């Protein structure tokens, strides 16, 4: 069991570094916004919850480590994700950038999967999780509203609101997709958050 947990943690860290790589490339191309990050974190948790519940029975190395039991409905997790989806799309996708056409267009491309960097990140998460179950690789399962991925989402939403109101809105000419350094300053806290929480994941 210890080797399974260790192996699962290694794979989680690889996931985090792959996400960082694709996101940095997206920043370089001016294709990453705060909405991009939050929307990916949302899909990351949605994919993991869904795939784990569908395939954990066929994977003898799937270990449930925390949260709701695998025998209980995942309605609470899905309910919270549903609320977050509406909030993230409506507020961070549209309202927060309503007067910035370029940011709005970028967010729409992300929302409808027309952003290549987002699609690469999303595809990796989906295929990698499916691969783990199909090949009986170690999988650390957790569910509920306080999993590591959900904590990342909780903190990211709060952090996003803070950055928008106290940084981006005050300096709109600096923090745009066209400004590489502005994008780097915005995205860095999210990348560090994901890497740190993944590293200390139990």
C-alpha cells in the first residue's frame, strides 16, 4: 500500500508539472487568463471525480484515502462543482472582462474548447486518469468538498477575486494577454499553489 501511495504521489506531481509546462507556453503565446486557470481547475476536479467513480471497481490498485465513501453518492461534490461552474463562467468569464474585448474573446475560446493550450491540458488530465484505471496503475481516490483539487479551486477563486479587484482592474494596460510579464505575474500564484498542494498531498 505504501508503494502504491508513493507511486500515486509521483504521478500527481508529474500532472502538476505538465500543467505548468502547458500553461507557461500558453502565457508566452498570450492565451492564458484568470478564467483559463479557474476553468481548468474546475474541469480537473470534474474529470477526476467522474472517471474515478466510473472505473475504480475494475482497478484493484485504486485506493480511497479521504472524503466520501465510494458507496455514497457524489451529489455533494457535483452540487458544489455546479455552483462553481456558473460562478466561474458568469463572473470570471464574462462580467469581469466585459469591457475588454480581447480578454472576453480569449475566455470564450477557452469555454468552448477552442484554445489549444487549454485543450492540451484538459486532454492530458482525462487521458492520464483513464490510462491509470485501464492499466491498473495506482490511483489515490478522494471525494468531497475538501480534496486537494477542491481546495485548490476554493483558494483559487478567492485569490482570483483579490487579483482582479486589487491588481488587474487598477492597472488594465499592464495585465493583458498581450503583456507577457503581466500575464506571468497573474498566473504565477496559481502555479505555485497547485505545485505546493500537490507536493504536500497525503
